[in-house]
C-alpha cells in the first residue's frame, strides 16, 4: 500500500466512516488547450479576418466541453461572448445561457442575431469578470452567433461576433455571404479538430486498456491484478477512485486518493441488489451511470439512486459508473468508478465494458487456479499425513510385536510351567494390544467414510451412557473410582453404535486417568436445541500445553503420570470424528492434578 494512492481491502465488514470529500479532478491540460496547432492557427486566422476585414469589435470561437463552453480563439478587445475580455484563452462559462440565447435569437443565413436586450444572465457569478459583466453573457452589444453542429445535430461550438457593425448586423449581401463563408470555414475546422481529438482519445484509451490487459494477464491473484490495473484505469479515465467487489468471496478492494465514499454502506445488505444489477448489465453487455448530470441504464431503485446522488454531492463527485465483471453467462463482480468531473463518452463506456469482461475472465481464471493450488496443497498434506501415519502405526505395532517375539523365544527354552504361563500371558496381552490398535484404526477409517453419516435413527443418550457406565463398572470398582450418572431423556439423531463408542471412550479415559478414591460424574441434559453430555473426573488432569492437540491421532499426554498408563492416543481422535459426524462439537477443560471435564454438544432431536 502506498501513501496517497491508497489501496485497502475490506472483507465484508466495512467500517462506518465519515464521508470524505474527494478532490475534484481538474480538467486536464488537453481539455482547455486546442489539441491541434494547425487548426488553432486556422481558427485564429478566421477570427482575426472577421475582426479586421468585416470590422467586428470582438470575434471569438468557443467549443462545447461537457456542460461548458471554452474559448479557443479570439480577436479584438471588446467583451467576449464566451467570457469577458479579461479572460484568457481557455476560460469557460456554462453552456445553458448560450443555448437559451441561441433559441431566442433570430436566424440570419448561417448565423443568428442575438440582440443586446436578449442578454442572458448566467447562474454563475463570475467573480473575475468586471462587475457589469458578471451576470451578463453578452452585451452591451448585439451579437452574431454561428452555432456549430455535428452530423448528429449536437451543438459542438459557437462562433460569435459583436460590435463594430451598425445595428449589430451586416448591412449588405456581400457581407452576409462573407460571414457565411467564415462560419462554414470555422464549422469545418472545429468539427475536424474535434473528430481528430476524439480519435486521439480513443487511441489513448485503447492503448491504456491494452496496457492494462498485458500487465494483468500474467497475474494469478485477483488482488495483484487489481493493484496493477487500478492506477492505469484511474489515469486513463480520470477517476477519483475505484472500488471492486467480487461477489463469490465478498472481497472488496478500493483504490483512490481518499477513502472509499461508499465504505460506510452495508455491503452485505445491498449484495443481492448489486448482484442482480450486475447480472442484468452483464447480460445486456452494458454499463450503468448514475450522476448529477448523466444517467444511463440505471438498475436500482429510485431510493438507492437518490442515496447515491447524495453521496456523490457530499463527497464533491459528479458521477459513478457501474461496470459488471463477467465471464460466460454470469457477473462475478462489479467495478464502481467515481469521477470528480466530466461526462462519460460512449467510447469510454465501450472500453470500460471490455475492461470488465477482461477482468471478469481473469477473476474466474484466478479462482480456478486458486482452487487447483488448494487441491495440490491438500494432496501434499494428505501425502505427508499418510507417511506419518504409516510410520506411527509401524512404531505402535512394533512395540507389542517385539514383546510377543521375545516371549516366543523365551517360551521355546522355558522349563517351568510358571515361566511358560507368564510368557503365554505376555504374548496374549501383546496380541490383544495389537488387535485393539488395529480395531481402532479400522474404526477411524470407517468413520471417515462419507456414507457413515447417512444411516441415522433416534438414539436415547441416557440409555447408551448407562450401558457404557455398566461396561466400565468392573474396572472402576476394582480401582475404587466412583462413577455417577445423571441423565434426562434427551434424544439425538445418529448411529447408536458410534455414540456408544464415543461415550465409552470418554468414560474409559475418565476412569483410566483417575486414582483410587477419585470420582467420575456423567451428566446428560437438554438445553434448548442442544443436548449436553459432560464427563468430568477428579483425576490427574492434563498439562495445559497438551490440551490443544489431544484430539489428533496418536496424540498422548506428555507427563509421566499419563505415560505410565497404557494407551494408543486414538481414543479422542475417534470421539472427535463421531461428534463431528453428528454435527456436534467437543471441548475439554482441565487443570493439572484437579481433574478434567469433556463437554460434548449435539443437536437435539425432537
Ligand atoms: P489414550 O489412549 O492415550 O488414552 P486418547 O486419545 O483417549 O488416548 O487420549 C489422548 C490423551 O488425552 C491421553 O493420552 C491423555 O493424556 C489425555 N486424556 C484424555 N482423557 C483424559 C482424562 N479424562 N484425564 C486426563 N487426561 C486425559
């Protein structure tokens, strides 16, 4: 993230902020300067000829830029139609009053005659103008105006001349003809220059778009692509800021001079609306503009439009363009482009629509690549898990196997019946341990089968737990450990056999990790939609450092008191799987030397 140009990432929790005032984009140098020197010379020659040959006091040519008219050529010293004489070239005034004046004036060949008493006031108090001219666009003379229209009939400029002629209009036909020739020449040059300028602008935008595509094509991360694309787009389209939202991941990225003006609005609330708007725009291959002076393809409610306009006004912006980012038949996200000033041209709209398509495709590719990478990573994890598992299982089997082998050797040479019995018992214990381990491993494998969760029925947890307590009774009584059960008639949906294993493992551990005189308390209670099963003991407890990992395979406590008791480290891994298969959770609380408490939460079945 760089200073000034700020890029922030908000994951759906957008923090409400004070709406900032964004800087208005100043018109670029190109906008006020005439783009083509030769044409500027030709126009200057026209106005000077009219001034010197025809005798007008002041002659000027203005071209239309958005809703303003900018003076690009002038001759003479009187006040100008496009601004007082004190204004230099490039000074501009609102277009509205000039349009009114043109409508009120009388036709005169290619010209129109605007009388001084038609003087139009401007809504803008031009403080730099001399006081009498502040509110008057023309005058004190009559003015001749030649509107310059393009092929589509749009007003693109005005040639105006004032003063120097009696009654403000040509006295003879020859002068009329001469004036028509000047008007035709000015029209030709202005339209040619504007067309030339438009073509240059189109080339510039296309080049930016091409640069953008080539820059981001090699990036695999969508965020990287945005970081690369945002400054290019911002410069090419004179943006004050841009926001990108990816619908699937609800990722929001922002690039701009000031904080995102819309960051205070609740992204998630408007998400369905935004999705629909983007989908509809994408299906029609269109962009939408909401602005103070321009509105195209609006796909939202009048209330939202009003709210957006207010936000624009508050932050000193003119308009917002919504560009859908799409691939195939759906919109995957949207770009919000903010502009401080200036109309969005048709060409800009077309280029930005293509940019949306390129970014959308890139986004889908990035997502596919991400999924692929995740899969590859998962495969690697599985591979390493498999290696660890094989070596741990081999190690776990080797210990009892070594005992069986050494006792078998001992048995071959045993002489007394007592020795034979002792070795046979040891071998049976080793074999039982191996069988237990293999059984647990097979159970883990079965629990991981996806179909395991499908066969379910209503199971009374109290009845299962009572059976488990009874199962442990001989061991607990022999060890002088009391086991108490208090249970309501809670019912859960699941596999009885698995729930039995889960409860047996927890009670078995509670007994195993307790000493004579300790107590084990098992409680089952329904709390609202949840059945809570608690197995608490006053036994040896668990080291705080061990707590985190005990639900993993082959994980055992590390303290001597634990390791002195037999175990494989698979019991809690099995508990965890069974609980998860039943859409529940299991937690443990423990204090060393004070005992442990396992809490299982399962959804209650009614
Ligand atoms: P193990 O075969 O070692 O008992 P488990 O997976 O059942 O394997 O338990 C993992 C570890 O969790 C045990 O080694 C022990 O350190 C700890 N543990 C489990 N239950 C208790 C308990 N009730 N009291 C103290 N420690 C326990």
